[in-house]
């Protein structure tokens, strides 16, 4: 099913807002579905991967109630299957690979694992792994082969990796310095990792770096390739692995980079697209499962914008939709 999902992040009753996607990329409201938990109730949740769709399952972090919710994807919407304590406090990001999920908890920085086997949501005993106390982690995700977890740490300007064994237990962290300050969102392009760098929100200093990933070993490839924008947040790699799109919160732009065969980065277009040029607000983004469209959330305008992804990496607008609350956060696409 071709859909877009965001969360309301409401402090009293968190919900998933679902949209059907038409062939031309336009969106139509499908409905709202209660998570059973509570959001933070504030705008600008550090939320890349706070909502994740994987096959016929959708997971969402409930930051205000320290819970993780699991939905099954149904023809007419979503069905809540479980919600459970996140294994820590202030969960903001979740990673999924097969029947395994790991949550990034930001209160006391740590990660915690869950089994998704049989459609259930079961904690994995002994899976809690601490991060540095001042990590201020932004995102967690599995490598494409599902054997490595990656976490970006804004507070320590570093990136941590964990090796995941057959029992779902993570070994680590193995931590390296980030090429640039304030590593934020990331995505994978084959055996490479592309990470955005916000440089503490300094105006005009946004950048992205790439790394080779061999097991849990990270090595820099392209260091801090600037895009001239500000407050860069999230990253989304095209399905063919040739391009990466980064959202710049500071001026509501999306920048594009070309990705070389060796994982190197080259700025393609500093302003490949915009939601409201010169204003602040664009944050979460995702590319659809078929690779045809990119969607981004303008959190300050409470709107979702969409673009068709061209063969040459260009973005062509396909429309936008509104009606979202001021606390809206996260974005997942199927």
C-alpha cells in the first residue's frame, strides 16, 4: 500500500496520521490511529525514524510516555497490536531489521532491543546498551544487511556502531569522531553511510559527510561537504543510491548531493527544492518504497510536501497537504 505516515506527538493522546498516495504523488487523508501512548506535546521532536514502516508493520516512539507502539498495516488503515515500555526514557528513534527492532532513548542515552516475531513486541533481555551521558543522540538505524546499528551523537560530535548477533544482542559501542560538528540524520547508500552535520546551527555552515561501512568499522570518505544552508536535519538516499537529499530547517530548503561509486559526495544543488523559502521548518523526510517520490514535513507550517524524483536527481513538486497539528513529527513512506 502506498502511504505516508506522521505522528501527532500530542501530549495527551498520540496518534498516527495516515495518507493514501495516488499515482501522481498527491495525498489524501486516510485517518488517525491512536498509538496508546503520549507524545512530548512540543514542536520539533528530534525525530528521524520516530515513525518507521517495514513491510506490513509500523512502529512509532511515544516520547511523552516512554513507550514504543506497533501497528499492523491494514487495507483500511492501521491496527494497534501492542505498546510497551521503550526500555528507557524519552524515546525518539526506532530501527527495524526483519523481526528485530532497537529503540534510541534520549533521556538517559541508551538503546534497547525488541523482538517482533509472531507480530508481537517483546523486550530482549539484556539488550540495553548505554551511550555517553552527554551523547544527545539523534537517530538509530540498521545497516542494509541488518548486522550493524548506527547512532549519531550530537552532544559528543561522534558516531557509534554496534554489531548485532544472532540473538539480537548488540555489542558495542564502537565510536569514532564525526568529520564535522553536530552529526544529525543519516541514510545508507550500499556500503556507505551519509551523515548530515548541523554545526551547532551556525548560519550557512550545514554540511554532509560520507563514510565507508565494513561490518561495524566506519572510515571517512568525503568530509564535511558544505551546502551553504543552515540547520541541516535529515537525510534520504534515492533508491538507486546515486543521490542523497538533506533537509535544511534554517530556510526550508532541500539540498541534493551526488554519491559516487566509492561513496564520495559532491554537492549537486544547494536548493533542489523548498517548502517555504527563507522561513524555518522543514525537518523529516522519506523516499517512497518505489523510489518515485520524496516527501518532507514542514513542521512549522504543519504541512507535508511532495516531489517526484527525476532520473538526474532533480525534484519536481507534486503538491502538499495541510491540517496537521503544530506538534506534528516524524515521517515514514511506503
